[in-house]
C-alpha cells in the first residue's frame, strides 16, 4: 500500500470482530501482521485488551519496534488535527 501505491495516509483494517481470525491466529500474530503491513488502526477489535497486551508483548519481544508505533500515532494525530478534531492550543 505504501511502497507500491505511495499511500501516506492512515490505513485501517477491516472489521476485526471475526471469530475465525482469532481461531486461526494468536493476537500476537495478528498484531505483528498489522505492524508488518504498516496498518495504523484496528477497526472494531473483538477484544481490545488482548490487542493491547499483544502489542505490548510484541514490543517487549522485539517483534515490532517502538518507532513503528510512533509513526502510527503521528499519522492518526495528524489526521485528527487536519480534520479539526484536535487543536494545538490545548
């Protein structure tokens, strides 16, 4: 998406509330795949706590890097700022 098509905006998954997904993959595998695909947001996670725990574990284990997380946060915050959802005066 980013390399081949040059997309630099916020990338969001499809709905992640599908039981078949977590039946086949662990939350850590899903999070690692999301980070490797350079996706910024998870849409409608079935268990947000599990995704957060998996991301924390993947960070600790070195499977994903803090710089990747920082980039995703910056993209989302920049979009919110651009759309007037946040401002820099607060």
